[in-house]
């Protein structure tokens, strides 16, 4: 199937298997195909263990060591992700495509202040000048914490609420201005009120930046759902 010219992401017939120790491979994804256009929100629905996280990791070739993409193609902005070399992947991950992990308590560094966690993402993909990084960090945090940017930047993860930790993960994800944001069930561990708050953040970011987010949640209005 030819790639759609208007698509930012095109996934074609993707198959992923996991190799158990001493056993036969176990298929996690079989024939997954979809496309995403700029500004679109695509949600993937499925019960626990159905392969949603495997799909998210596959798009950036971030599978566990026993995971293997056995068939299919993934094109991002016309580039073949599955055949990209290590340098090309380094340029793509975090800078052009970002991934918001499912559990903030695991993804965030417990002994690092919120501002520093965003600053390190920027430093890894951009300017190393201290003044530039400080200002960019403030700008990114103000996007998700507009009324308490300075206070939040000085706090550690354990001092933040569940919703604030999730917002911090979002801040890391959007720090370098990626074209595509993949969110692995970002509301799964939150209460209903906070879930709606985080989904509101995604919608606001899409309106402001045109980025595409994948919140995996059926309450995200205006989204197209596949599952």
C-alpha cells in the first residue's frame, strides 16, 4: 500500500512477537495498520495485555530485548523507521517523535527537581548554553503549569500530585517541539477528575501547536478511535 502523502505517520501490517525463554515466540501484534495526519488525535483501545504499549514502543523501536518486529513497515514523515540506523533514531527519538510513558513514578527521576528533568531533555537535543536552557525550560513548564511555573520547577516528583507528575511527563515530551507525541495510557492511574484535566491539556496543546497525541482514552472528544 502506498504511503499517504498527507500522513505524518503510516503503519503498515505491523507484526511483533516476544520470545520466551526456551519457548516458542508469542505474537503480541498481528497485522496492525493505520495512518495519522497532522493535528489528528488517534486513540487505540484495548484491554490490558492487548498490545497497546507494544505498539507504542514499536513505533520508536523501543521494545524489550526479547521483542522483535517480524513484519510490516513504519514510515514517519516519509522516513522508514524500521530501517533507520542508530544515529537516525537518536535524531528522531525525543526530538521529532516523543513518547509519554505510562507510569510517572517509574519514568521520572526521584531525586531530580521538575525543572531539571525538563532541562536535561532540552540539553540532550539542543543548545548547551545555560541561559538558553534555563529560559527554554521555563517556557516549556509554563505551557503545562501556567500559574505556578517557578514553584513546580523546584519540586521533586514525590512533592507533586498524580496530575502534576503526568503534566511533567507531558512537558518533557513537548520540550523539543516534536511533530508527533505518543502517549502510553497517560490517564490510567489517575482519578476521573484528573483524567479529564490531563485530556484537556492534550486538547489545548493540539490547538496551540498542531501536534498529534495518542491518549488511549475514549473520553477525548474530537478523536478518531481505532481498536
